[in-house]
C-alpha cells in the first residue's frame, strides 16, 4: 500500500514550487527535508482526505471485530507486529485492548499521534522483555531511598519528603 516518498530539500519547494508540487503526480507524497526542524510531508488534499477515510474505516472496523471477538486482535497482532511475541500473555492481552480502544478514539478525533505513541511504548516494553539482563535490571526494586527534591519554585513537597510544618 505504501509507496516510497520522494525526498527533497525544503529549499527546493521555495525555489521551484511548481516543479516540486508536480512530483506528486508520480509519488503519493513528497518529504521536505529541513536541517533544523522536523521534516514535512507535502501531499494533495484529495489524497490526505482519502487516506484519512481509510484510517477511520479501518479503526472502526477493527474496533467492531474486537468487540465481537476480543481474542481475534490479540491472536492476530503477532503476525502484524512480531515484537508482540516478547510480551507475556497478560501484557499482550492488555496491549491488544489498549490498541483497539486507542485506534477507535484516534480515528474519532482524526489524529493518530496517540496510537503511534502507544505502539512505541509497547514496542519498548517488548524490547525489555526480549533482553533478560535488561528485564532483570529494570524489574529489581531500587535500593536508593534518597528523597526526590521538589522542583524549583514548587510549593508542593516531593513524594516521601516531609512537607512544611502545619499549624493544627
């Protein structure tokens, strides 16, 4: 489904806007590389609307299927996201539920950022489970009992630190 993006420096759009926009006739989108900021993507409005409709439909369809058969998504995810296999069964089930709920909500607001963030977080969790040494280190309780200082300018004491005396 995904065609590669043509990639050009942002300055090309500024110097040759017509030629740069014409690249869209042979690519689904054009990636505009910027030196000191995040890259941008140029795509036709018609294509953006069409892709948005597909994302929305897919999320609603997935949510409907998941409501009918909750195990279907959990059983299918490892074929689409192989790293899910590193999650313990309980966490894989939790991830599947969060994925469906977040996909449905993201489609409803027309913004998939939360879904992308969720996938990144679960992928990192799977990476920890895939590395026994890292998992052991992170699962071991910390012996550091040093109180965390309150942020500068805060009137709120940090957790586990005594607050100012109160007049009772």
